C-alpha cells in the first residue's frame, strides 16, 4: 500500500472501523430490502438512522461540518448521517440506475 504524504496507510481495523462499516452496510441492506424502491432519500435516511440506533450506534442526521482549507473555513458540508463520530454516510437513491448503466455501457 502506498502512503499519503509520508504517513503509513491507515489500519481501519485498528480503529474499529471494519466492524462499524460492516454494521452500516448490514443496516443499509435491511432498510433496502424492507422498503424496496421508490421513496425519497429522506425516507431511507430516517430508516437507516433508526436501524443504526437500534444496533447501538450514535447517529447524527444532517450534521453540519466546517470545511477548512489552508487554515481557514471555506464552507460547510452537511452530512446525511454521521455514525459514532467516525463514519459519514451519504444516502442516495437511484430511480434510473438501470437506464443510466445501460446508456453508459
């Protein structure tokens, strides 16, 4: 693995992120399989936040995060979900996924 700016690669398992991301993915599948398709992103976001909280995670929704560049704040990013103060989750829906995939092939 290559290092970034002379730093060793991040060991996600050392920080417990492997287990956390596995939990997030599992909860995402649960929401997707239960709700199916056709809803707005906010419905999936609220459902995923609920599933993650049921699984024991601390979840912040629509969390504003200051974006810094060269030591100054240059804007704000609003994350759909921040899970356990460690992982940002952006919820996306893909109403026309098949058509978009077919057209790009």
